[in-house]
C-alpha cells in the first residue's frame, strides 16, 4: 500500500494505525531497507510502515510494507512526522520507530515475539520502554565502504557512560540519564553534541497531548525514565549502522577515518544473550 504523503496517510491510513504493534521505519537512503523490514516483521510487528523520500529506489521486498512518501531531510523531520501520528494514533497501539539499517533487539527476542514483550511491559503499568543505540560498523572498510556489513558487524563492547539528566529548569530528572559511548564518543569531533547520546524511547503508547521533542525525548517525563520507582523494568537495544554510515559518507569525516576497529571492538553476534551479558539490555522481572 502506497501513500503519496504523510497527509494522504493520515487521511486514508487510519486502519493501519489501529493494528499494533507498529514498526515505523524512516529510510534516509537505500542501505539495507529490505533487511530492516524483514527483521521487524520477524519480531512480530503487526504492521511495518516505511517513510521514505519520493525519489528513493525501493527494493522489491518492501511490497508488503505500507509506504509513505515524505521529505526526511528537512529539519526535525522525524519528530514532526511522529507528532502528527501520535495525535491520531489510538492509545492502545504500541509504536516502535527507527531508521533503515537499524534493528530492534530485546531480551529473548530469538524465541519471543514483540507482542509478548509489550504485554508484560503493559502489565507493569509502563507506557514506554527505553532503548539504547548500539553503534555497529564494518571491520573492513576497504570491502564495505559505507561501513555496513551485517555478516561481519563489529561494535564497542566497552567505553559507555551515563550522566544524570537535568531539565531546562536546572532540576534533576528522576530516573533519566543521558548515555554516551560507541563510535559517537570515539569520533565525537565529527558529531554535534546534540547527536551523540545513545538513549532513545524505542517503544511507547501514544497519549493525548504527547509530543516528541527534537532530541527524541517525549513531553511526558515519566515516559523517558529507565524504570519505575520500585524495580527495574525491561529495556531494549537498537543495533544501528546509522552513525558509521554517516561518518563514512560525510565529506568532513570520510577521509579522516581509516577504521572504526579498536581494542574494545567485538564481533556482534545478533544475540540478545550477548547484550544482556554486557548489561546493554535489562530483562527486569521478565524471565
């Protein structure tokens, strides 16, 4: 199903928004669109919606996805689209959002579906689930000039840190942290400060009046928290080639980076067990 614009989708695609959980994929370029869609279908999302520039060449594998043409290169394009969807999406629908060449991971995702994950999370009276972006990159940039290599993906197994978050009023935001690390930390001279943090509200239920800010946090502060006040909750991870891809395509950083590999690099196993062992996801009370 193809829609000519976001406005067209909002007029005619209301039925899609009611069939959750939804995976919203924002395709900035043509890299790994098919694998991104396939991955999220396999996780059990009821609908995959692909937002893409009108000029983008789409692979045949996107045929089963809902396609929406839109300008993703405008300033704050993703929050703007998300806010328009939040305003009309039923409060019962869980939403995941991410970019092409990004892959949602959650505890036990090899044997359990995303619907099971979200049913448990909802039972704990949580309306959102925090995720952490794990920067992936190719080890051999001579063979993979765009830094994307699914079969031989590497990531940083160490070098992460978190800072307490403070609001514009100067007050500490309880149970909120700005998380840093990965190649955005190691190559920070090429990345603006506002794009270096790794935390992201990966899954959430839209609420009346809710908005996504330019930094991808939500206007309901409780939905930005890592856990409830009483115990640890589930968290997810987003395995992402986006930063590596950008660093190897932008003129200012392309020639300055000969390799992303360092002593802290490890082979990415596409395994929730690996991420749980390293503390990059939290199973909470879900066993």
